[in-house]
C-alpha cells in the first residue's frame, strides 16, 4: 500500500490509507505499508500496525493525519526506512528494494528486497492519480489497483477529460480553456473570448489539480482577472466554466461510484450539500457542516440517468478499477451534467466512494478485496498482449 505523496492531498491520503490498513482482511493479505513523504522519499516500516498502540482516530475535518501519533501512515513516514521500486521487471519477484546512496549497500540490496503481489496506490492528486506512479508500476510490471497511465492522466486533466466527454456525447457545462501564456500576452482578447462564450458567474480552475485548490467563482468581469491569476499559479492550462445554478441558485452536487474493469457497475448516487457557496477546500476538509445525502434525492429516471452517465464517463477516459463520477445539476431545470471523474477518490471508510458502495450492498472490507482482485485481473489481461512479433 502506497500513501502520502507529494500532492496537496498528502494528508487526505494518510487518512484513506489508515482506513484501508484498519479494514483490510489480515488473514488474507499481508500489508506492506510504503509512505511517500511530501518531498517524495519512499519509506517503509515492518509491522506498521505495531507502530501505533491503541485505536486509530479518524478526524478528517481537522486533517491531523500528518501527526505520527494519530495515524499509522504518519508513523511510517516518521520512522520508516528508505526503499525504491526499480523501473524494470524482476522475474517472479517484484517489489521494493532498500535505497541507499552508498553503493556498497546497493549491491546487497537484493537480499533485503520486499516482494509484493499487488500495489494499492492510495494516493490522491498530482504524482498519484495522474498516471506518473502508474507509469513506474507498468515499467516494474507490478499489478496495481485502479486506472492505468492513460485513464489516470486523462481523468486528472480537466481539459482533456472534457474533450473525451464531448467525443462520447456526455453532457457537460459550457467551457473555455486558456493557456497561462496566452493570458499573460493578451488578457483583453481572452476576456472577450470568455465573455462571448459564457455568462457570469463562471468557475475558474487549474486544469490539473484537485481538492478545489486554485478554483474560484468569478461573479463578474472584475473578478475574472484575479480568478485566472489564482488558477495560473497552479497550472499552465486554465479551464473556465459556466456556473451551474446561475446568479440565484447553487448547483446540486451528485456523485456516483463506479467499480469494475471492462464491465463496470455504478452505485446508488449520493449528494453533497456544501456549507459554503461552493465545495471549496475548506468546505471539503476543514469546516463542519457539509452533508452527504445517501441516496441522493432524485427521481427513478434521474437516478438511472446518473448511473448510465457515470459508466459512460468511466469508459470515455479508459478507466479501470474504480472512479467517482461527479455531477452538477441545475436545481430548477434539473438538467444533469458530468462535472469530473476522480480516479482515486477519497477512500476513508466515511468517504463518499465507499459509502455509496456500502449503500449499494458492498461493505468497505469487501470493496477493498474487490479492488485488489480487479487490479490483478487487469494485469493478467495485459499479459495477453505481445509487445513485438
Ligand atoms: N461549473 C460549475 N458550476 C457550479 N459549481 C461548480 C462548477 N464547477 C465547480 N463547481 C464547484 O466547485 C467545486 C470544485 O470543482 P471541481 O471541478 O469538482 O474541482 P476539484 O477537482 O478540485 O474537485 C465543486 O465541487 C462545486 O462545488
Ligand atoms: Mg470535485
């Protein structure tokens, strides 16, 4: 199990990992915890369970996950030993080797290698959910949970994701993508372009991020510039979208969990009711009061529509294993659009993804089990491919 990582969702990942570590069937699986520090070092510790005495406290609202006294994952990060995954297939064995900069240690590294059967990258956001870690695991030829390189990368990039949704005739809100360099060179022209295509309020987002970081709502022309500059701090591509709900209303936020490989299934939909004007970083992780409603209050036909669109979105970005598909619904017209797909959604026992499966009859430990099997299945399927004549 990989967790932590260099992204802004490091702490969220520690919580997800702590939950998995606690719930996974320990008679069936022997878990090797590998923590990735904020600056990208990989660390492991034998018997992560023993690093902490007593019961795990999950306090997602306060993000104290990084405290080594609070979660086992944080304890691994604080006390672990360095390891790496070599980017080459190791026949019949695969996994981690100790990492030392001193060459004499490296020579004996193979004796202390940790062989694993499958890797569960419980990593959110940049370098975890965007295809980069998946690329390493492909090179190392180790089965892993979740989407592959392409699905992860396409699901992470809101601009590319939208192109794929449009090609699959999946309804999305109107949008314009602008490059940071274009904004720097010709701000006037870009403002005109945005205002010709969209009406205020608009949402301005960095194309590749998550957890609402860098996202703002521009209510008028005056707020557009600062919103674009904020997003431009995080990415060279900026996505600007028509705000659902318009000036008077808030969008309804419906989410649906998808599970499977070539024949994915959709869960019952749920709804998020944020405390704030929109579901920003504070509403997600810090402020109390945002509500999860499961199942979402939708008509039978709307529920079916959400589930059907969730599966189509999953296939459109070539996903596998799991994904949470998020929707925006106009509260008055009840028009449903896909907002985004998350290929490694929040995964604590109390996160939306697992809760929607629990409400659909698959509880958390069985969900973990199923995901691991899907990862292995995908790897087996890939083995059928020849790479040369
Ligand atoms: N077009 C939109 N109309 C209304 N609300 C939006 C729109 N886009 C985003 N939001 C609000 O902003 C939040 C974060 O946007 P989202 O695209 O989901 O980014 P992230 O990948 O960071 O979760 C959403 O959960 C929703 O509250
Ligand atoms: Mg979102």
